[in-house]
């Protein structure tokens, strides 16, 4: 373990570690982006179509509910393997960043949808009603009431999503996706260089901590209910 | 002046269906005149909120029609309804401000919805905040305001689209008596200045008496009585009206019919005026309390009290004029027939 503090260690592994960090960050960021592009509308529609929502619609709400629940209860490792053929078909490969992003998005979009749903449900029904009484359309209510009023909570949800996806990327790394998880397996397990594995663990912990504290602070700072 | 701005015809509203159906409103017909302050009073569950929500169609009537400014709200398309709602805006018991927006941007909100250009909306919002006495709070967030201030912002917001009608659902019920008085004065003032018709929903007699010209008493989803406030409160002819007018459940059989009585309503005066005692000392008139339903919050009294008046007409008149001279108290003689 002590070799971690030697320059020889960093000369040998510094490059691949930096690359691993970059891959993990890119995978996480891209997957989060696409997960929100899909999950955010799902969450919004799910809230709007609830029995007491502003656009009640039983069938749509039920179908969305199933999709979100099934998606969320699928263990990521199994989901990834099950999606291999589909991933190969759509992305051209099931390996590397390209191969990892699709299963990551499929796994996290329902997660995002549920987060968004929870955040929006916290918005006071009276405020929604006030907006309706002023003649706001459904779209205006979503854009000018639901989303801004729920923003502090949405940001906290965003940090939980990011952290979950960082965890998924490590699993994806085990089956050839690249990134820190991949390094940990290849060096720690296959080549018997456990110090590389330990360094990746420390880096992952730092990433998670950083995401957590930046987002929490941001959420508090923008929340005007607390002043 | 007396052209109806809201006409409700044979309005019925049921919730749910089958055996659990709730008949919230049954066959309601009433007109609200342009420029008046109209009160709707009733006990909890009487259907007041449902009735007011049927006026802007937040609740769709089961049957019957609601005409606002000549248009049948129930026949409008969704888009037309949204436009029409700018003419009939609403304030609420819990204010319902956007918590993440400043006061100024809260007042801008309905104008954003209506597509008013931003600079114009800001200017109008500033004027409106000034109108409700909160020009200095433009940049504050709702969480930094008192309840009374929040309701003022809500009033400014409700006026942003130049509505013809302002609906107030228990708008003062979450406020202390002093603040209640100030919000009621504001509504009265705006009604006089802007000519906006005001519909006030409340379960408090004192609110009706403070600002309303006409009142509908709602009971079990039907209109029990409808007419001038003075008229109805001095000659209540239904049980529902009597329950409101004779406070504290004063029992009728307790007193001989024909007892002369005065009904006092306290609108936020200080509690420690010993009114009944000073009546005896200053005028030499002894009265007894037939019933009372007064509350004091923060040293200020609201509510109503029913006093029996002496049989001697001179003494009675003296007592009435004495009470009339007191601040924050209104009084009227009622026939206590039971
Ligand atoms: N959405 C709803 N679904 C079912 N029943 C309802 C609904 N809204 C109101 N009701 C019922 O309709 C009746 C009238 O309710 P409403 O809220 O209009 O009374 P209210 O006079 O405003 O009472 P309060 O003074 O307590 O506000 C009540 O019996 C209530 O339970
Ligand atoms: Mg109500």
C-alpha cells in the first residue's frame, strides 16, 4: 500500500487512473443527461395524471407507474446483461463508453422519474389551484409553477441520481465499460495490484462526497422558503 | 350598477357517485350585481367553497349554469375558459403565493400567463404593490412577510389582470382580528376605487357586517336566505339565519317572544372596554346577555353578542345610541322572536 505515495506508482498508473476518472465522469454525465431527458417528462406526466392531478388520466398514470416500478426493481447488473443484444443493435457495440451509456440510461430514467414525481408532489396544491384560477395552461403550470417551486428538491434528487449512476458505472466497468470500476477489476483482481483498486475506491468516495456537498449547498442557497 | 355580473341558475354540484354521492350544492340560483360586495356565509361544510369554485369553474357544476359577465362558463372551451378566468380572480385563506418568487414576480405571474410584455408587467406590478401598501416589499420573498402582508400581495396579484370580480375564499380566516380589519378595509377600498365586484366567503358574521351590502346564507348546500345584510340580520326568518344571528346557541324558549334585543358585532376593538358595565354606569341602562360568541385574539375582540334591551323604549334607544358611539362595534336591533 505504501507504494501509493511513491512517484514510481504514479508514473506507472497515473495516466490510466486519470483516464479512468475521465471515463467515469463522462459516462455519469452523459447518462444523467439522457436519464433526465427521459425521466423528467415521465415524472411530470405521472404527477399530472394522478387522480388529484391537474390532468387526471387513469390508464396513462397506471402504465407509467408500471414502467417506473419495473425499471427500478431490476438489478442493474442483470439489466445490463439482458440488454446486451439490444445495446449491440442500437449502439453498434456493447463495450466501452458507448456500450455502457444505453443500459445506464435505461436503468436510471425510471429512477429519475420517481425522484421528479416525489419532488413535484411536494408543491402545495393550493399554489397549483391559484395558478389554475388565473387561467394558466397545463404547460404554464409545469414550467412556471411545478418546476421552479420544486427546484430545491429537484436539485437534491439530482445529487441522489448522480451518485446512484456513479455506482452503476462501477458495475458497468466490470463488464467492459471502462472507467474506475473497470480499473479496479482489471488491476485489483486480475493483475493483483490492489493499490490501484484502493486508489479508485478513494477517488469514487471523493466524487460522491463532492457531488453531495455541492448539490446540497446549491439546493439550500436557491431555496427562498428558508430566508 | 345593479346589472348582474354573475348569474347562477339552478346550480347543483354532487361529488362522487353511487351510494357515497355527496350533494354539496342543490338548486342554487343567485345574482351578484356589478360593483357590489357580496357575502356568502354558512357553517363549515355548507358548500361555500364549492359554490365559489363553481363560479370560476375550478369545480364543474353537475347541472345548472354559471354566467360571468354574460358568458356561460360551463359552455366555454378550455381555452376560452382560461381567458375568462382572467376576469374572475381569487384569493385564498392560505395565500397560495409562489414561494420561490419575489413579491414583485408573484404579482407579475398572472401577466406572464396572459402574455403581457415583461417591462409593462413589471411596471404594473409595482403600481399594484403600491396600491396595496407594499411598495417597499417588491424584492422580498413571501417567507419574509407576515400573514397580512402575504394576503396583500395575493390581492395585488389577483388584480393584475384587471378582473371584474374578486373571489375571496375565507381570505381573512388565517389572520388575527386587527389584520382582518385592515384586509377588509383594503377590499372595501379597492371595490370603491376600482369598481371591482367582490365576493366574500366567510363563516364570520363580523366580516359580512364590516363590508358586505348583500349576503346569501348557505345551509346544507342550499340558499337559506338572500338579501340585504341589514334586512337579513335584523329579521332572520330561517333556522340557518337565526343560528348565525343569535350567537352561542341562545335558546329561544328561554325568553318570552317579543323580547327586544340588540345584536352587537365586534370588529377588532380592544377587549378591555367593559361595554356592558359602562352601559350601566354611563346610561343607567341594565341589559342582559342572551348569547355571545366572541373571541379575543391578541387583546382584540371579534364576534357577536346578543343583548336583551329594556322594555322602556327611551332606555332602549339610549342604550343603542351609546353602543353605536363605541369604536369597532356595530349594533342593530333585532326581533327576538325565535
Ligand atoms: N372534492 C370533493 N370530493 C368530495 N366531497 C367534497 C369535495 N369538496 C367538497 N366536498 C364536500 O362538499 C361539502 C361542501 O364542502 P365545502 O368545502 O364547499 O364547504 P365549506 O362551506 O367551504 O366549508 P368550510 O367552511 O369548512 O370551508 C362537504 O360535505 C364536503 O365534504
Ligand atoms: Mg371552505
